[in-house]
């Protein structure tokens, strides 16, 4: 049994923020039906089905049409096709809504109303419906009609102004390596849906969830946003590179290259000292206990104020040993530290392996493919682990029969109408 067994989700979202939200719900056991555009020759379905390379290689070693991007955001779902622009397709969606609990869409503001699939229209036929809209800028405000994409949102929402090397060291605006505005919006959306479901179960009334990437990006400025507002001087914090603006030392240090390193190759290590006790232990490992006793560096407050003199001394000391040596010594001293791994090292890490963060699936196009697993660990209701739907619309007849009682003849009639 899964946590969300019996919850039906109609997922009209595509690309990343919406699919990430519904993938979480599907992991937890919801029956997520992914509604995709009909089409052939690569014209139909979620755009990310075509976002590659890389594509999954078939048993013959040749690229298939399955993109890694699509596979990474759509596990545990079923796929149906429906043409929302057709009256028959719109009627079909309304029929399906009568039998579902959650409706997720990320169309431009106003599109759903033109199709008669907006919240007010659907709540009239399913009062307890939880309806979640995900857009770049939300349903209100001067930017509501703009298209919003993760990259632009990272810039507009301030993240790129605080990400990257310091300007005085040649830095400039830098986006995060994964689409964090999309991913965080998907996370917030899934939490909001769960809260709205609980309310609907208790009161029999659904609600409209209005999720915006820009809102999420502003919220996830976290301590940096709070720092700016609390200071109140109007001065933006700027980029700090790999250092922390509120904690010292909490950054990357260059260390001595290992004996097997290529000549000229540099190696690095993260040290994340979170309190004064850890700093004292860190200094003891460095053989520099006098630094911890120095009133200029005794407390974190002092260290932040005197970062410019402390950090260069720590940098010299950290170059005396290799990464492996430091990791062993710092772990023994219980000083938080860690390597900077490439993805090959990540997926070979014994902790990642022990936690089962890579799943193996037998795909119709090739057996034994590896994908990242869900990180959620529930002791009584474990998450599901089914493949993303490989074929566009492969579950159309199955879902229409289960939800609406339609037989194959009725499904064929909908196809002739262009609804599916």
C-alpha cells in the first residue's frame, strides 16, 4: 500500500515544474494520468520527449526516441493523449475530471478558460477538486501574461546575482547547474496539493493553487533574502563564490594534489564549520589551535568580520595535505567536510549505493536501464517504482475504460473525432 492510494491526478503539465510535482505524487502512490498532445513524427507529447541527446539506447545500441530528460521526470505515471483544442477533447477532460481528485496544468494564463477547463468551470462539476496552476509569474500581477522559464527566473529572482565567483575575482552572473526554480516550484506545488487534499477530505471543498516560478525563486533566497530585508540599507549582497556570507570558514579550499594527479591538476575540498566548537576542532587538526584562541576569530561573528585576514591563513594550511588525508582527519575530529564529486563519483559512492538512489528497470526498448530513484523513505507506505510511460498515449484505452467505463469501440469513436 502507498500513501496516496486511491488519489487520482489528471496531469496536463509538461517540461519540468509540473511533471516534477506530479512525479512526487506518483511516487507516493497517486494514480497520475499524464495528458499529452496527440501527434506523430515527433509532434505530439511532452516537449521533453524530444529534448536530447542523450537518448536511451536500444538493445541494438542505437538511439531510441526516449530522452533521458523525459525519463527523469515522469516515473510512475500513465500516458493518454487528448486534443484540448477540440470540443470533443474538452468534453473528454471534463468527463475525466468528474472522477479525479487533483488537476495540474501549466498552460499560459487564460488558456484553460478558453477551453472551458478553468478552475471555476471544473469546480462546478467536481466541487472537491484540487486544481493547481503552475506558471512563470502567477495568475495575477503585471507579468501574468508573460512566459516564464527557469533560466530567466533565476536571473529575475535574484539567484544569479548571488551565484558565482566574487566580482573582484573576475566573477559574473552564473545560473545553477540544474533548473532549481522549476524543481522548487514542483516541490512547493506538491506540498500545497497535499494540504489542499486534506482540506477537501475534511470539508468537501477543493481550491485553486496558484504557483509561480518567480514567487518560488524569491522565497528560496532564504537567508540571503532575509539578510537584505533585515539590514534595510538597500545594498545587495552580491556573489560570494564558494564561501558562505554568514558563516566562516564555510567554503571550498584548495588542497595538495594527490600523488596520482596529473601535473598541474588542482584538487579541492569543502569545509563547513558551523559553530565555534567545530572551529576549535578544525584548528586543532590544522595544527593551529592559536587561531581558535585569537579574539579576532573566537566566535563566528568575529570570523565573519575578519574573514579577509583569517581565510588566507587557512588556505596556506589546507595546501599542506591531500584531500584524502584531510577527509580522514576531519572526519575523525567530527568537522563537517566533503569532496567535490563528479557524477561518476556520485553514482559510485557507497553511501549513494547503500541508500538505493539508483534504480534498475526493464524498459520495452532495453532491459536493465538505470535511473535516479525517489529520495523519499516511508517506513509503512514505501514509494512506487514504475517506469515512465515509454509510449505516447499507451494507456489511453486503459484509463478511459477504468475511469469512464468506455470500451474499445467508444475509444475508436473518440479517435475518429480527433479527441484522442
